[in-house]
C-alpha cells in the first residue's frame, strides 16, 4: 500500500490538464465550467464551482451546478450539448456550498444527491453514505463519500473513460497543487487528508472544485513522477 509520503509526492507532482472531455463507454465526462477561487485585495475572494456533465446512453448526470448567478449560462451550456434541464436524470451536489449547488431548482425531475442525502422530489432514499459506503448508480458510476472539506462531502467516480477512472471531486481538491490552501478551507483537515490520499490512489484523473482536471500518475512509481 502507498505510504503517506508517497501520497504527498503525488499531490505535489500532479499534472494539470487542458483536456476538458474524457470520452468513454458507457459514459463520457465533460467539464462544462472550470471553477475558480481568486483572492481579492480587501480580503474577500471571488469563487465559482466546477460543473461537470457525465453522459451515457442510459442516463445523464450533472455534478455540481455552480452558483445562482450561473443559472442562464448553465442552461446555455447544456443546450450547447443538446440538453435541457429536464433531460438530466441525476444531479450530484458534492457539498452544500452556494457555488456548487446554487441551481438545483432547475432540475426538479432529477434524482438529487447532496452530501449524504439522495432524493426524488420529496422522497428521500435509504443509503449508507454517512457510514462511509458508496452509493452505486450502476456498475460504472458511484457516489463515494469524501468528507473533510465539510462533514458530508461526496464525489462521483466514473470508470471506463479513455483516461481510466475519473473522480469528480468537488472541493476535496481545490485545484492541482493546492497544498498551500486546502487546509485553511477544511472543516476537518485530518479527515480530508485521508479522503485525498484515497482519491489519489484510486483515480487516474481528478476534476477539482476550482481548477482544471489533473492527472494523478497513480500507476507511476513515486521515484519516476514528473
């Protein structure tokens, strides 16, 4: 098993990618909006979350919806892909911050997962996410608990893409090379560190909450990392 030192090396040496689409069978993953977080001179920050579309023959899944100010642009981005909000079967909110779940109201026909809640309309479905167990949508796609940034963060794991396993991770990772910033934003840094190490071990590509996708090099020995 990889040591914590090896995981730290992998965090430091991730490779940011300009590729925003990862085709696959039966699901392809497409980043519709790259999130950002920009410090401002007055001590505030400007931030918006990454929005990701997972498309397959049987279902369409949206991971995070951006902030309420993104409503019109989100609808336009979906229509650019030939979709209306009613065509989305699942919406996964990685956590409850406004820059990630600000447009849930657009998707009233979808099954919605936010943190450890999974619901269809006003009917909440049994699951074991709060106990640390994944919620399997099908054999290729699962909602996986990745707590730390908040107590009930989740990510979406998609297997079988051209790049291997893609983890749409929300704010588990702010961006590639975020070691200088993520702990200050974490409700439970020790727990998040465990979640991050597991993600780096299990995923080939991570789509973070506020930056471009990045490669984890999980099959490369740490001594050979770039």
